[in-house]
C-alpha cells in the first residue's frame, strides 16, 4: 500500500512541477518562478515524508483553486485551460488527503 501511495505522491509532485514549468513558459513572471521552486520543494518534502506535508500541499492547492475559480468560470472561453488546471488541483488535493495508499505512505 505504501509503495502505491509513494507513486501517487510522486505523480502529484511531478504534476505540480510540470504545471509550474508550463505556466512559466506561457507567461514568465517572478510568481511563476516562485511557484516552480515551491513545487520542487513540495515534492522533495512529500517524498521525505515530512509530517502533515500532504495536508499542507492539499490546502495550498485548494486555496489556489478557490482564488481563481471565479475568474476562470466567468471567462470560460479564454480561461478553460486554467479551469481544467484548477479541477486537477482539487483532484490532487483530494488524493493527498483521502486516498488510503497515500495515508499509508505517510503512516496515517
């Protein structure tokens, strides 16, 4: 179970990094560069099994979704890709909190 949980964690961490790189390529900014650094740190901390890091990353993803969902829905025609990104963020957050193998990986 823990091995499957590690694969989930690695996949979510990789998703965060790829998402940050794509956002950086689509529009270079200091905030996108910071998000890339945060994503790499999050992956390292999750793979190191830092206590509660799965919950911290999940809350971060949920907050990012809530901050942008209104704008993404109101401008759906031009923002559909970002709405999809937000839904993936919510899915990743749910996996980090509720998936039994991820819980086993973190020893909960």
